[in-house]
């Protein structure tokens, strides 16, 4: 019997995403929306809530339209120039369908990246996410290999638009 099921993984990541609604509001809060290539999928959408030098990001993506990825990442930005480096930590939930069945995973992610505001309200981002599987259920029920213990780097390129400033 396994504690983590695909629905539970997505519910856990979704609940973490709801934490965005309970973050203390500040006068300098920003909402940014955008698109992303790499990281949690071949492509995806993102929403980021920023206040002061911190950010909380929710990403939804896919690799092949037979899977769904949801990721929640907390970020700490450094500096206040047009180019802002950041580090972060988060969780990534992935559910995928295959001929053998449905598989899922819960993955810890540690990003290191740069956010560049190239025009007012428009930003580009480049990051490397170091990912480590926490829980994996492979589609083949006979495959009971444990998750890898190593960190797997995945690059990410993003575009963000400042949707609203409080």
C-alpha cells in the first residue's frame, strides 16, 4: 500500500499553491504572469507573486500533452538592479499517462537563476533547477526501483509580464 497516489500529489502541490492567497500583502507587491520553456515541462504557464525581495511562483506545464506538471517555488531575490539573481526551493508534482498505466512523482526543486527586466513591466529569466525525486510511482507495477538519489539539473527560460502592482 502506498501513501502517495497521483491525486494526492496534485492535491498537495495545489494546497501549497493556495498559500499564495495567505501571504502578507505589502505596498510593493507585484503579480507577474508569463510563459516558460524547460524546467517542469517543454512549455508552461506561470504566475508569480512578489513582495520586497521574495517571490512565490506557481507553474503549470507539460512535456507531451500526456502529462501534467504543477510546481510551487519560493524565491529569494538579491540586488535591485535590472538583473536580479535568485535562489529558491520548491516542490514539483508530475502525473503522466503511459500504455502501462499512470505514473506520478513528487520532486524537490532548488533553482538558481537570473531575472532581467529588459523593458518596463517585461522580464526574461534564465535558471537551472536542481531536482531530486522524493516519491516516484512508475506506470509499470513491476518496476519498483527507488528514485535516484542524485540531483538532476534542468534549464529553464521564461518571459514574465508585470500584470499588476499593488
